[in-house]
C-alpha cells in the first residue's frame, strides 16, 4: 500500500527504456510504498545499449513543473531526489527551488545522484559540476556518487589501491572532501574500484594477508562502499559480494538512479541516512542478482520489495573498522558464536548480584548483569563471580554487559556488547571460550553489522522511550520492531528492549520477537518479586538451549558442504525464492565465493523440540 503522505519528488530526465531516470525512480518509490512525483529535466532516447539523444526541457516548462508540484493541492514533499540535470539553467532553477522549499520546510531532505554519464557511456549533462559543488552540496543531505563520479568531481585525487586498509582510508578521505564542501551524509559507491587497480598490484597476489587471502582478491571479490555521516564524521563500510553475471556487460542499467530513489524512499519513511542506505543496498543486490539479460550491453534491473527473512540473503554487511571488514573476506574463518535458545523469554537487566538472586529465586531463566558504575574493580569482579555462581545454581543464563574479559574469566553464559563496545572489543577470545554473544542494534545498518559478526542473538532497541539510558537514536516503535524480527528471524534469536511495560507488551509480542528485556518494569516496581512473577506469566521463561555436544556449553562444530567449519548446527536454511519470470541471474551470476558466504548465513540456532512446545 502506498502512503500518499510520504511523498518524494524526483527531479530527473526520462529514459525511454525505463531502466533509469524518472520512470525507474517512480517504479522504485512505488515498490517502497511511497508516493512519487516527477519534474522532468530532459527527455532522453535510450535503450540498453546506448544513448541516442538528450533533449533538455525548456527552463520555463521545468519551472512550471516545480510550481505545479509544490502547490497546496499536492501532498507535501518530504524528500527531493536529484538525478540528471542537463544544463546550468535547469540547475539554477533547481537550486532556487530547493532553497525555497527548505525555507518553507526545514525538514525536507535532498538526495543527489550526480549523473553526468550514462552507464552505457553517453554524455548526459553539459554541466561542469566541479564549479557547482560548493553551491549544491550544502543543500544535499545524502550524496550518492559512484567512484568514477566522485573522482571526476575531485580532480587530482588518487585512490590508494595497495591493500584493503589503505584503500578504505583513501575512499574515506575522498568522502570527506565532499563533506567539507557541505554534504550531509556521503555515500561513496565502490563498485568501480577494480578498474583502478594497476598491473603491479594485480600480480602482487603473493602479498597475502595472514588469513591467506591476497589483498588483490579482497579488493576485487567484494564491493565496498564507504559512508561518512554525522557530526563526528562516523565511517561505515558496507560490503557485499560482487555480481559476476554482469562482468561481460556494462552492468545493470539504471542502478545509480534506482539506488538514490531507494534511499530517498527510506528517508521519506522516516529512516536515518545510514539505515536508508543499508536497506536500499539490499534492494539493489536483490534487483541486480535477479536482473535480466535481454542480449544487450546492459541488463534490466528487477524491482520488487520484500521485508522478511528472504531479504536477509541480499543484505550487505556493515563494518565500523577495517579489521571487521576483513571478516567478509574470510568467511571460512568467521565461524560465529555459540548458539543459544531461539526463545530466551523474559530477560531482565539488573545492576547487582542481589538482583540476580531475586530473579533466580523467582524463576527467571535469562538475565543480564549490567553494572555501569562499579565501586571498584574488585567489587565489579566479585559481583560478576557471585552472579555467575547464582545462575549456575538455578540453571539460568547470565549475560554480562560490557566486561567480556571478566565474563570469560568467570565462565558466564554470555556477553552483551553494544555497537560502540564492538569497536574495541576482542571477539576471538569470547568465541573461543564458547561464550554466547548478544549484540545491540538500533536499525538496519546495525543489524547488517551484527549479521557480519554472527552473534548468538540480536537485540533490537529501543522500542519505546526509555529513562534508563540516554539513546542516540529515536524509539523504533512496534511496527519497525516487527519488520526487523521478520528480517532476521529465524536466522538469529531476537530480543526487544527499551521502554517495554505491561501495557505495551501486547504490541511487542505481536512482532514475534523471541525475548523481552526490561530494566525499570521490574527494578522500579513497588513489589519486584511480584512483578517478576507477573512478567513471567506474560512472557514465559524461554526455552531450553540447543543440545550440548562439545566440551563446553554446546557448540556443535560441523563441517559445511563447502568444507569449512561452522559453529552452529544447521537445521534449517533461509532459502532464496526466485521471483518472476525470465532468466534469473542468481545461479549463473553469483560467484562461488558469494554463494559460500550466503550459505554461511543459514539459520543460526537450532530449534529444539522445546522451542516449539
Ligand atoms: C538485551 C540488551 N540489549 C541492549 C543492551 C544495550 O547494550 P549497549 O548498547 O552496550 O548499552 P549499555 O547497556 O552498555 O549501556 C543491553 N545491555 N542488553
Ligand atoms: C540498556 C538499554 N539498552 C537499550 C537499547 O536500545 O539498546 S534500551 C535500554 C534501557 C532499557 O531499560 P527500560 O526497560 O527501563 O526502558
Ligand atoms: Mg555496552
């Protein structure tokens, strides 16, 4: 269903082939359930081989289009997406229009895809954008150049392709150039990177990393996009497999337009820029892998929006550091964390062993010790040791928040880490000790990062406003919670957290989430023991853990068919259902490496008979 109030205006040219331009933009917006309107800047005659003609519309007509679309009789525009602008006259009118619109509605967002050359090679615009960057970029909230476009706009910049780390640093510097000129979020798409790698580096396959994957392989087998966003120039690396099916063509027609429209749609739906990019990227991967070869130089993208576990296989991975990004290149070594029950039940989060005792005595089977201000390191360690003993006695699962080294030392059941914690945490010792890992997420991008780490569960927060923690993000609400659960379940157990009380529990449970984490609903209750019992009645204590088969806490190590070791037993897999007609590109086009990676995304937990009881 299209929400007519989430309106996106695309300012772009037509494409007679409908692969790119305004019609592709409108198709994309439609699939995302937002309402699209268009102001045409030029008419182009194109097919999947070439651009035959570009005819700019008269500036007078273009001005009227904008006037018509901004009239009171139209839904309010939430996002403006800029595509092909053929000449300076149209660009000037566009800049004036955006300034006026931002004055009337400061919340309006602008996405700019700097189209200058068609994917098939034809020149589309006569504008020298380098001269305009300082005027346009301060008006732009999300800037989406591909690497070729970015390099054309930053004359003299050379990408350092000598290894993944240097390359990512270099792409970050390039993104920062646009940020300094005023762009909001910069989303630099790295698909064209292999073309920049020189002959010496191609033959330097011997320069292998310690994992045995050469730097050349790392740079060419996967696509890395760099996103720089926020006041502190936070860097996000998005990585995904390379679609091999497009290698002997100019690729899939219109992907730049479709990507920018997908981002615009997600912004109109209220997602932040980084989450919008994460989901839009999944949409792109799905459409590219199912693209159709009609015997032309470029392929036809296949649209289609879904939001459930089928989409997970197309999701990018997100990393905050290059060493995290390396996990993408070494799927066989990225074995994931020990599994836990799919349904963890009521999951109180408390700050002392005294509370842990109360929870254990009243039948809680999953809990977390979260001490934010320990009196001393000795007191902290004693509290952890005492809590572990209590939980062992009562057969309860104890996760330790933040202090993973102490959790390992005292053999806790698991560890819970947030996105910031993950930047410095050493994950290998946690994995090797067989402890479970729970990871906090607050939207699609963080879910994409969690999936890269293959944790034991994924926490989804914060659902409602909470007084227990200062949050950087907005409350997600039960509807987004349901979307996130649909995406990651059954691959990962899910835990909802943040502002959950008995009065909103019904909506939380309707999302299908496997566990409910609460602080104040129990710790601030007048009679905490009674509150625990009431919550246990409402949520349950969860199910038993998967069978314990190895030396410590049940990590069943199996060989996959590809021969790599995984830390989980695979009882179910999330299968890709191929949609529509025509030749599906997936089987033919997806590289063996990518298929292996997909395989490693199969279901993370075992569903025991108790799970289904
Ligand atoms: C179950 C669960 N979910 C989320 C959190 C929050 O963890 P984090 O983001 O690391 O924040 P702090 O709790 O450390 O403030 C959690 N603790 N438990
Ligand atoms: C510790 C914590 N983490 C959150 C997240 O979203 O990551 S919300 C939260 C506080 C939860 O407390 P209450 O149940 O009192 O709202
Ligand atoms: Mg933390």
